[in-house]
């Protein structure tokens, strides 16, 4: 029943994790360095934060005003973890089990992109699911992930080209969702639990889209 947001302000300022209160005010939970992603575990209310600049993920227990390093190993290079998602109870899809999670690493400055599996219940122990070299696809600039009861979806900005929504299948293999109109700069994705549609943030122009993954129909919700 609570809302949280990450502030991208730089270190030494007011950056970090905030709770958005019903009266319109905000409460700072914990300081951080330009959070790239915020994920709440629906099972217990714990909050996970990814920081692409620092190259690590952190956990704040529900009700706490401190955080602990949760995943820090990754590729031990230029790590840039961004979007995260947890497989819901009853998940029947590929790659992971219910309760396990994925995080995408967009890379930087021409480095590889990665997909990692991790556990909300135990720190570290991340497992590499897939990596792309800078010169070989399909990932170019993967930024977010969403998991339904049976499927995994990724968004890739493709940098200077139009972006792509992928369904991640066993293998893993990447199946593009053929949208009926292009999405220039997709940088966020979530799944509508009532319809199964994909809710996608497009940065060019700034707008929120509804995408039917079966038909590829794209509907603008607001801009």
C-alpha cells in the first residue's frame, strides 16, 4: 500500500530512496547514488535499489531507514544494473522459478549487456543468464525487465535506432514483439495484471503506452 521513488540527484545532495505519502509529502528512507531502479518485494515489503553508477544493488528492509549491499559481484567490470523484476507466485515461465528475480545490466561505453538471476531472500549468489558483446546482439542497451505469471519481457532502447520489446524465452532466446507502430526510446516496462498488456514508457516523445503482446497493438495512454 506504499509508493516509493528513487531520486537521481548526485552524491552529496538529496539523492536516494523516498516514500511518497498520501498527503503529497515525501519521506527520505535512505541516501543513495542516483538510483536506476526501485523494486518492492510484494511478499514482505522489502525494497531493492539498483545503482548503475555504483554498479551494485541494495536492499532496505520494510520499515528500515538503512540499507545493505545485496548484489555486488556481477561481471566485476563496468557494471550498470538498472531494471529489476521478481517472478510472481505461481510463475510457470522459463529462466527462473517463482520468487527468483532478474536484473538487466545495460553496460556503458560500448561494454557488454547482461541479464542476471538473483534472489530477494539471499544476498549475492547472482547467476549469469545471458551476455552480449558490444558488437553482437541482440541486446544493445537493455534497460528494464517485467515478469508475468508465464513470460518475461525486456525493453532495449537500441540507442540511436528505434527500441525493441523482447520476450525472453528458454535458451535463452529473444523474440521481438512486432509492434504496430515504432517505439523510439522504451526505457521502462511493467505488466498490467488485469489484462496482461505491457505498459511501456517511451522517452521520445515522453509518453506512456499500452502494448498488446499478442497483437502488437500500441495505444497511447498519456503524453
